[in-house]
């Protein structure tokens, strides 16, 4: 095994794609163009449930420039009619099929696609499409439907169902001197990436298409298209080098992809379909979730019993599942724990993964309840958590691959100044504002996935690494550049990274915080394999100075192989390749998680979040003035992009805590606040100091490079820490998110 030549990994590096992004040179799905491009505009349905009785497209079709109006009555037959294809991340059930038949299953459902010579014509004509309906009674209110909640009959692939109960949670609860049972609620939320969902299908002729899709996994879209339309893989290439944020909305192919491809194949022409901001509220969302948490503790602050029950909304056609309650069995030591996770069917679209799916919901409940219990026990909330520190994963009985949470608590508390906290609520005040300090624990699964990558080296030292993963703003281009440069001993400026193209080596979607661990390891493995080929070529040269060298005696740096102990004995990559008659050297490698580790260990990232809020005593306005997030996430590849991931997650958590809420009018069965004026995400003025600490954590098991992933941990725990800080400031415990002014006053 050769020793990696580390120059770039672990050091702060600006994004290699940053300049392209800020200058507009980076091309997004709706910016690719083609000669003779036609434009599709979606007509969204107006009712929540029922049937379409008629669609009158005549006025739309009469408009000059309109090419076609697709509806369920005239849409082309597709392979979908005879298959029930489910994409890579689909939950159990039967995926929604746009324009499939006359049935309306949720409000906002696409009912027609108007295609015209230009966008404005398509949009104007869409307004002329007349749809009439027979309405049926709908149900979209989780509170009403929770009585009919059920345990999902089929497990969703990749999602752990609740663990088996341990001990006797109800008995221990009854016997505990300190008990608490409360309900904690989270409203539905929508992802709202900056870039709306969009697809540009370029008609290449002969039934072949190149598809530019806003997606977190190009091969997921490719597989979807080939299955749904019955096309062979060589006819469909999906190319999406840049993604303007995803947060999970781009994990599954969305209906605009289906509509754009359908129209392109039918018209034999290039077609673009872009969803409007309000149409971004007509597919997956973070489900509204009601948690009931019961805690029992003894007078010394040892947890005696935990019960976590949750019910979340899903659609009538899919059983969307995420991990909500399991966290309550793995975060702290407790011998008596039970879980219950149920779904309630609603007349909405199927919910979707949204940044750290499930975790910030379950952890909001657990970490709020822990704060309430600490207060009842007259214990410092941090001290209470330390007294119940979990040394192993008690859900499985497995040891952790690594867990530096204790150190995260320590460093976070020190940086924040937690020891100066006066534990009495409403005890800290400045001017007209009440000051509150709160904290919470965060936890997220650290995963790696099977991923392939190719490394191609030229004699002049240029290196290209390629993998069909994505960069949804996470910094993938940059860390892969760093890893490739170090692994093969070339400069970062000699490396180019190719991702976001279905023709590249196989990768899963970018999600689950697994990309750095997975694509990173694949790139490293491919580069290491290239080193073997280079050394082999060097050793076969006549009179090779490295003839008797073993791999670990050779340093690969600056485009040369040099004997570690004798710098005079060296061969350049160029000479080795020339001697072997190679114009380029291309190798591909595949990495997989270690099944032994997966079976015998648990792997999580952890965080300790400390928050200061200031609450206007008369107005109830909450400002988050200070956040310290101490994160234990294994090896940090790039402190700059890593910090940005955590800050992004914390901002997301601030939105979750204070502003983000998709509100339904249950009389209409419809989400009502479908624009950024009414769905509030934090703006710059809402964000003040956020400090990120990366706690050292050596993890040799989770992934080959010791990486655990950072995309999601930043949101977990943040909303709970804010709610706890608001309680500390005001004495008011708010158990439903978002914590709007009306709930604070
Ligand atoms: Mo993330 S919700 O896995 O994009």
C-alpha cells in the first residue's frame, strides 16, 4: 500500500467551480438550448380529489405558435402502462404518473402540458385550457386522519424501521419519579431550492435524446426515462453538470421530466419544461409530523424510560417513510425504550426526503423533551445529556465506528460560554429583549454507497476523474479535485472533474450525506490503481531506477515516481507512459462499504448545537444572534466547503424553527403559500453569527478515507436548540414548529 501524498486534502480550498457559478458560465437544466427548441408549460389541477370530466383545449390550440396540448385523453402510450417502475429512491407503492388518466389525486396535479414555439405563448395558452371536474370529498388534515394511521406494511429500501423495544418502557415510566409526556409537532415544509425543477430535452434524431434535468442523480433520471418510455440506454443520456440546490427535491425524478420527454418523443423535437415557483409546491415535501414523547428519569437525572411515537402524513399511492423515532433509542443511554411510527394517508402528493429526512423532526421532539426534563430535575441541560451519554448504539447493541460527541459538547460549550448561563428562564435581559441560551444534540447516519470512478492521466500530468455523481452545491467538484491531486501526486490545477453525466461510471444519487465518502473513495481508488499501472510501466523500462522498488518505497508527487530514500532514483509519469506506449492511462475502480463493518458497527455523525436568541418582550420577534455548532464528522476534506455545509444546514434549521411552514387550506385541500413571499426562508438579515467547530475524529471504518459526511448534520438539532433557547429567554415552551410570533407571545 502506497502512502498517500497529502497536499490538498484537509486544507481550505476555494470552490473550483465557484468562478463558473458566479459568472454565469455554469449551465443549469433550463439554460441548455437546442435549435428549434419548443417550450412546455404545465397546467395545474384545481381540486384535491375527483375526476376530470372534460378538458377543452380549443382556445389554447387556436393561439398562433401553440404546437400541441397534451392531456390524459391524447397523451402517447408509454411503457409505463404495462410496468410499475419505481425509481432509485421511491418509497413502496405506485408512483404518480402525470396525465395518466382522468383521476385527480392531489391539488396542483398536472392536468395538461401546453407546448408552443416560445415560453410566453405556452404560458398564455395554458391559461386558456378549460378543465371541468367532478369533485369528491378529500382529506388533507393530518390531525383528522391520524386516527386512521397505520404501520407501513412494506419497509422502504434504505430506511431502518423502528428498532425492537427494549426493557419495559411503560412500566419504567410509571415507576419513574420524574415524568414528562408531551406532543411535538412540525408543519409540512417545501424544499425551495433556488433553481426550480426544469428539464431540457434535446432531440438528437433517430429516437435519441440528451436530457438536461434538475436532479441529484443523473443515472436515476436515465433509468427512469428508459423504463417509463421503453427506450434503450444508448438512446438516453442525462447531462446535468450543475444543480442549483436540491435538498432532496431532486432525489426522485419529478413530473416535469416525464412531461418534457413525452413531448419531445411525440413531437420529435427538443422541448423544455420549467416549473414555476408555485408549481414547486406541487410535488414532494417534508411531511407534517406529530411526535409524542414520554420520558421518565430518576432524581439523579438518569433516564429510566423513553417512548417515542410519531405519525406522519403520506399520500394515498405511496408509503413514504423516513427515520423519525429511532433517534430516541440511539442518542442516550436508557434501558427501557419503545417506538411507534405510523403513517396517515392524505389526499396530497407523496412526501419526499428533505435535508436529513426525519432526523430534525424526531430530534426536535427528543431534544425539547430532554430540555424540559432537565428543567424539572434542576439540572444543567448539558449536564443532563452527559449523565445519559450513550457509549454504544443501544438500538442495535453495536459499538460506534467513532463518536467524539463528548468532545463536541466540551468544545462547543467552551466556545459558546455555556458555563456562564443562568439557568432560570427570563433571567437574562438586555434592553427590550429577553436573552435565551439553549442547546441540543444532533445525530445523522454516516454512510457510504457503492460508487465507481475513472481516472485518466495524460503524459503532461493532466488528470481527469469522472463519476456520475452530482454537486448540488455541496462542494463535490472541489473535494474530488483535492483527492485526485493528492492521490496521484499532481497539482489541483492539473485535475479536471467530470460529474453529472449518465455516461460516466456508476454512482447513486447525491444524497444522504454519503457523496464525499463514496465518490471520494472511488476517485482515490481509481487514482491508486493508476499509480500501480505507472509503477509497473516504470519498472519495465530498460535499466529502470525503480526496478527493485516496492510500491510503498515510492512517492508519487509532482508528476514523478521517486524512491523515498533516494531522490536521485526517479521516473516521470511521462517517461513511464512513453516507455509503455501509452497516450493516456485510464483506469476505473469501484468501492463498496465493508459488509463486516455494516453488520457489526453503527456509524453516525454527531453535533452539539448551542444557540443564543433575543426575543423582543413586547413584539415576540425572535432573533437568533449566535450559534455555535460543534460537529464530529470524521475526517474533514476541506474546512472551507465543510464549514459552508454546516452553515447551510444551520440556516435551514433556523428556517425550520422560526419561519418555514407550508400551510394548507383543508377546505380546498391545497397548500396555499406557494411563493417565497409567503413561504418564508431565512434571508441574510435573519442570519447572524454562526461558528462551526470540527471536532477531531478518527474513523477508520465508515469509509476508506475516514469521511462521514456533512450535508445534513447541520440542520439536525438546530431547531430544538432554538426552541430551548426561546424557552430560556421567555419561560414559554413552544412545542410546534415553526415558532411564529403568535406562539411566542
Ligand atoms: Mo438529501 S434529503 O438526501 O438530498
